[in-house]
């Protein structure tokens, strides 16, 4: 009589333990990296949005031949910025029908020009005029796109610093109206130093 040997397919206990150990090591390494990636993206998203908004404001000033006023309210848990052709628009106003809202007429319709911390949970905004912290209003001049203080003081630099935990990015509007993103402390790579 001929006997056949059965083959068993599967994992041995040793193979299973080695696989679980390797998976545990990879998770230990990967989870903190993933967390820091999401933290970085929070700051990058807020700064990129502000950069785009300021580029839009400058473009609108030049194309409309009207001054565009940027109003900023900064803070730890709540902040907002907006722009309008009105020098006293309220960047905290979210109701388009309110006369104090930051709006622009586009194709006969009013569009709300308002950005705030709602989409950027935990991200803090601190703003500077020159070297001192300051909320308030500045403008893009319609003739050359220069950045000025509301009272027509030329040569003022407006800086928006977005931070989350130890990460920081800044959006800087320089004296001639150039808008750029930079890293004030090098905590986020890929951006030039401020």
C-alpha cells in the first residue's frame, strides 16, 4: 500500500510572531510621521489660502482701478481677514447682506471676501505691520499695486504668521506689494527664509 503525505499550507507560530513584530515596528515609526504631516498641512493650507487671497486683492485693485482695503482681526482661537473697496469693512462679518461685510461686486453680484479660522482648526494667526503686532486695515493702491497703511503711509510691510504647535509659516506683503510665503524659523521646509 502506498501512503501519501499531506502538505499543510499556512504560517508557523514563529512566522506569525515575526510578522506581527515587524508590523508593530512600522506602526511605531509611521504614526508620528503621519501626525506631523497633518500638523504641517494645517499650517500650509492656512498660509496658502492667505497668499491666494492677497494675490487676488492686489489683482482686484489693479484691474478695478480702486484701492482694495484689507482688514484683519487676529487671535489664538478666532481670527479673520477680508478685503473690499470700502476702507471700513468688517472682516468678522459673515452675512453678505450686512453693509459692513467685506464684499466685492463681481458681474453684478456681491461676493463675500472673508476668510477665517473655521477651516483651520487650531491654527493661530498673528499679524504685524512693520515690526509690531497689529490688527487693522491696510490697502493695495490701485495705481501701482503698492501696499500702504490706510492713512496712505507708504513703505509698510504686512505680515501674517500662521502657527500650529511649533510650526510656522508667514505670508508677507512687502513695501512694493509683492506677496510671498516664507518660513520665519525654518520649521516647515520647502519655503525660503523670511
